[in-house]
C-alpha cells in the first residue's frame, strides 16, 4: 500500500461543490447518501488496494432520514444540510392560472411520478492522474475536458496552465461526465502523495451510487 487519505488528511481538507449552492468536504463527516466517499487508498495492484479498503473500519451513527421529497419540505423534517433541504427555487409563470381554472369546463387534478434513470455508460467513470513536478496531467473519460481542468485547478489551487486534461475517446457519458467526479481530485491527490501515476476507476455498482443522478436519490443522512 502506498497511501491512505480520509477526512483527517490535511491535503484533502477542501470543499467539494455539488452545485453552486451545495458544498461539502471531499470526505465529509456527514454522509448524505449511500456510496459517499469516506476514504481512499493507493496500492501497487487492485487486489492490494481492495485488501486495504476492507481493512478500514468506519463506525456510523444513523441519523433520522426521510425519502419523500414533499415531506422533506415540512419544518419538522430532518435536515440534509444545515441551511435546510431546499437549496434554490426557481419560479416561472405566464398568463392568469386562476382565471384559466375558473373558466375551464373540467379541472382534473392528478399526481404523476416517473422512475429514476441512472446514466450507465459502457465505459466506467474514472481517470489516470500524473504529476510532472508542479504540473498535473489527467487522462479522463469525460465529456468536458475544460470543465475538468477548471474545477481541478480551482480545488487544488493551481493555475489553469499547470493542469492538462486529455480525453480523446469516451465510452459513453449521456451527461454524467460533463464535470469531474470526486474520484478525479482523489486520484490527483494520491498521485501527488505517492509521486507516481494513479489510476482510479469506479466499479459498476459505484457508478449507480456516486455519479450522475445517483447522488440525488438518497435523502437520508448518516455521520461518520
């Protein structure tokens, strides 16, 4: 095993922006969905890495949770974030809705729900990160090389000129690879610590839990 990082590692003590309004630590002490990262290891082989991962012991305190989006808006609902469960609301209106209902021959009220659809590209999410002195090169399966470059440079405090992202080919993305994942910056940090290139690709199960729309499906929370 070459390196281990977690929420106690000073080199990764920075925030990960899920959106402009929602941010959390790379390895946050509060896990808000199944599959959220708590630690990472670098090793010579995948087998050694998995052995090291299985040796990590994490104790969780299960916090109150709710999985109904409408009930989550209630004042008494458990909070996913300290600022509340609604990060941002947008309103759009056109015409006189109340007049339309009043003049309608029939008013039908129904509630419709659709199933969640997860991006599942044939090529898994992941990258290879390598440092040459103070310059970082990332080979990533991505739809947005410039978005990856900008985000990683921002998180690591590097000028854009020191971050190069290469993504000639991609085995599917469907919108889930427009931005870097936590795996991108984790690979970069591990490569810096070890002084060697680091390859980090998610498993198929992890792609269902931690990328694309997967992180939006769990409304509960738990604390490490």
